[in-house]
């Protein structure tokens, strides 16, 4: 009896196209369940694996078997990274949202998805921006995106969010799989930049930024609306926006679903860590950072024989049942602080190391 292959709307989402984004070490796992066939890709990189499950839900049996099969086949794999999957695994993943838009066939249909007041606001903002700076011009770059456009984006992100990418333009475009860019100008002044990746009829919005001097005209939102019109001209079917709480992502008929993200660790990782903590007499800890990695750590901390006393976070994000302090506040003494950032940060170390004897990076400990 033949099985029907299950296809997902997110199959062509760039972060699911392992055949495009990884040159080697990609393996397919094929499972059959209740007359249906499921194909999942896995990418291996030293001690970690990634699976292409963004926006997809599998029978739980299959998802758990996939994880178990990877750990059994590759003893060197310490964890499997998961992004916005419909499945959890032994409660190791944290809940996250996934936002996408099923695109209509015409711009008129798109605009009908917002109310008249909203449509008039867009028109008014465009008119005021034009009157202030000059004619609006949208330049579309396909593939050959100038370094100057990326550098402009870097500059605006630094100004608006104090975010430093610390990479070259080409490196950014490659690391985030950017295929196209939009540059909005008002007269001779750059107003906004938007990056995206298109695979077939499926598009992923990578990011956007705008000139803060024009903030009252909402240039970021204007370039986003023009971006949607561009996708309709291209006859695209789905736009994936990632997660978050940005209001612009929830307009134009966007749908939001709850998914799971984080890292699934093999049981030996927890055994090794608990032995390490015992050896070094570490019982009470604090964590630095309540971003994605911090959320992952809090979810799995129940498997560790330590007590998370409090968290340290610049934005003092609130977590139920956990005290949160800013780095500038007086911090209670603990046996260790675990930093849950994506990479080393000397400024954070300079704050913590004079106060605490043991300071670790979670990603290094887990490996």
C-alpha cells in the first residue's frame, strides 16, 4: 500500500530548504504513519543538529521518533535545535509565536483587509512624506544588493536599537539568506530598507529598518506595505514573518499560531552538567539574559540540580515566579551566574566577573 506524501505550506520557507542553505551534512528521514508519508531533513554540525520543521506539525509519535533516531545514530550530537515547530518534546522547548500571511491575488484585495481609516492613514503618510522630502521612489534589488544598502541598514539598526551586527554586508546577506531588498527614497533622502528571501511562491521577511529622522511619517510601515504589493505582483502565495509582537506583522489578514522553539538535549548532557555542578559545589545560580536562549534554559533548568535564584536582564523582562534585576542593581550572591547569550560579550563579563567567582556561558557548558 502506497502512502501519500504530506506537503506543508511552509515547505519552501527558506529556513526549511536545507538543500539550499547547507552545502553538506544533510540527511533525510522518511516516516510512514496512518497511510501518510512524512519527510524531514536534518543538518549536522559537530555537536548539534537542526531539523526543518518551521511551521509544520507532525504526529507526535513521528516527531519523538525523529529526535530519538538522531541521538541514537549520532552519539556526538549533544542537542537538536528546533525553530517554530508545531511539536514539543518532553517539555524542553519554549512556546513561541509564528506569524504568516496568505497573500491575495490583487492589491485591492490586500487593502480590503484593513479598515478605511487605516487605508487613509497610509495614503496620508505617503502624501506628507512626499511633501516634506520629495517624490517617493522604491528600488527593488534582486540578488545584486549593493553593500551601501546593507551598511545603511546596519547604521539605522545601530541608531534605533543599539544593535551592532559586526559583519560585512556580504556576510549578512549570506548568513540570513537574503535574496532581495527594497530601498525606499523620499526625494534624494533614504527613508527605509527591507530585506527578504523568496523561494518559489513563498517569502520570508528577514528584517527592515528606517531613517529615524522621518519616524513621524512611519517609513518602515510604508515600505512594508509596498513590499506586500510587490509580492502580489510576483504572484507569491505565502509570506512568513517570524514571531514577535510587532503590530505591523498582525495586519493585512495575518494569522498567528503558537509553536515551539529551542534546543532538545540528550539526557547525557544533564547528567554531565549535574556531575559538574556537584564537583564544583554549585547549588544556587542566576542567569544573565532573558532572550530566546534564556527562555530555553529556564525550561530545562528543572532537569538540573541547581536552584535558579533570579535573572539579570537589561530590559528587566518579567518572568512569572522569578525575580529579575538590571545589571546596575545590587545583586545577591550566588554560586554561579550562567550567561544565556548567543556569543561572548566582554562588557557583560566585566560586570559579572568582579562580583561572582563562577561565570559561565550556557552554550559552552551545554556543548
